[in-house]
C-alpha cells in the first residue's frame, strides 16, 4: 500500500499521481509496465543510471528540483541497480512494480527509503544490508577471539538477522526469485566472517587458529550454488568469493623467501586455478577471472610478473569480449614502467588552454589526483602534498582534477590556498584513465627530472610514501 502522506514529503505531483494510480491498477498477464523515480538530495551527478549488472539500461536526467522519473513499457522482473556515481544500490522489481526512492548522497545508504508498489521487499533488503554494515563495524575485534568465543558471537548475530529474514519472508510472501537475493544478503556476510577469521586472527594475534577449527567449519561451502548466474554480479556474493578464494589459495603455504611481487603472482595464479575448477558455468567463471585480473593488474605492477599472469589468464578465460580490455590494461601498465616517458594525455590549465604534462617536468615531480565529488580527499591530499613540499623542496608537485567542468574546478580552487602546487585539469578523463591506468583517486606518480617514470603506481596515503622521495 502506498503511504501517500510520506510520498508527498518529497515527490513531485506528476510522479505522485502516476505512482498512486499504478498502486491500484490491474495489469494484464502480458503487461510488464513498471515505473521508477525519486529524489536525490545533494546529487554528485545530474543523472541517475539505471542498470542491470554492468549494463546501463537508462540514463535518467535529474530535473531542476533533483527529482527523476521513468516509465518502462516492459521491464523484466529481477534485480537492478541505480547509481548517482560513485554510489550505487540495488532495487528489485516484480512484475508491474512502481517504485520511488529517496536518496541523500551525504549518507547514501542510510538515507535510502523506498515507496510504492514493491516497497516492502526493497526496504527489507535495504534494512538487512544496513544491519550487515553495522555488524562490520563491530567485527574486527571479534577476529581476535578464540574459536568458541568467535563462534558464539557470529552465530548469535546471524540468528538475530535470521529471525528478521524469516519474519519478513512469512509476512511479505515474496517470490522465489527475490528470495535468492534475500538469502544471499543474509548468508554471505556470515560466510565471509568465517572465511576471514583464520587469516585475520593470525595476522592480529600471531596464532594460527586453523588447528583449532572443527572439521565441519567450512561445510557451508557445500550448500553454495557457485554457478547461479543470478548472483554473478551481486555484491554480497562477489565479496564472499574474493575472501573465499584468498582463503583457499592460502591453504597451502607460499614458497618461502620469495619477494612480495612473486608472492602476489603466486597467489593470484592460484586463485585463477581454483576458479577454473570451482565454476562450471563459463559466464560466472569468466566474470571471476576478470575480477581477479583487474584487481591484480591494477594493484601489482611488476612488469615481468604481469606477463606471466596474463599468459595464464588467457589460457583459462574463454571470454573473448573481455580479453582486449584486460590486454589493454596490461599494455598500458607496460608503458608506465620505470624509465619510460609518461604518455601524453589531454590536460588544460586555469585559462582552459591545452598543455603538455612534459612541459611542466623540469625537476623531480609528484603527480596526484583529486575530484570535487570527494572534497574531503581533496583537502587531505593537498594537506599532505603541501607538507611534502616543505620537506622536499627539490620536488615539483602537480595536482590534476579529474572532473570535466572548468568553472566548477576554478570555483572550488578559489576556496583554498594551495601554495606551491601546480593545478591542472583532465580535459578527457577517459583518455587519461586508459593511458595512465587511473583506477583509484589516491594514485600518485613520481617522475624523474628528464620526464621519465620513477614509479607510476604509488598511493599518496601509504604510510611509507615519503620513502619514495628519498
């Protein structure tokens, strides 16, 4: 039942009328009309992306009052995502659902409330997600516990959420298809704790707890449908797989006295081999292999090892549509190896004039990145850079804004005083992202006075970052 009073608080009249009508309308068996709309407070983009998996189905522009609305003449029931980038969340549509959502990007997940036909199951999924997130905040000290105490803690928190799930399932009588996601949201957080426990316990306490675990500790793995296509891009499942693959890959000790880079290569090849054995469905297997490949190639930048990794990846993966993308990243990383010149990308200065990055390299240089949508990072990054500028006057520091709006960039800079920092803006971020492999905003590059690369893959907030400037 639509809560009309609640909707009036924040939805515009046209959508309200459509939603109210759709809540009571009778639909024919072959009618798959659906509606989606809402309001975004403090939007980070002037649109909402409506997606299924990784595919964008519609780009819904925000109106002047930051509301949005779309009618789907035919929408297949199932799980979708909506994004006001960089944040996203899930929404599930049954046949003929009409769903409105309220979002405040300042507290994205916590602010989300659904209303309309289909609201109950979506609010349940959101509430269960938030319970899991709150649980995460309390879990790390629990990993220090001995096994009996750990088991008591995680079983009790799971039991509380299981009661919540059972109650809502009986009350709402949702579909079997929706129950796949409801169970996944309930179970995979619990399973993830168990996968993490022996690894984190050893790291934090120095004690290998594996010998104290009962033989049936991992029996829940036998009940997981690893080849369920509906889950292949569902976050709780994907996150669980990440930890499970790490745990299984670590079940046999790595070769002693190897370098961190070689250990990373060994671990990730092990994970690919496990995935090749575990996943019988090729689409899921290729998705997992691609996830492993993206993560490895963007985190570990040992040039020789990258080739060994890619050779193995191409043997195991049958996803020809992704091979070029993976290879493109691998090739780009090769071009960023130590001693190479930094590839040219489209940049502009404060007068909106095209500039070459190499024209600014006259001495040792640090390049860092920021975006207006993460202003806290902007301030923190510049604060650290300005401290570095004082302690390392032999370095030149260049900040590059990755946003596409010149006026917004200049307006934001006018609010600060970043002495000693050269400010530039990416004129084409996609080009920069591809050539410089920019996957994280805290990424930093260090160049030599002749413009060659000293280290193109450094985290600005690494505690040992300053060691790279010696």
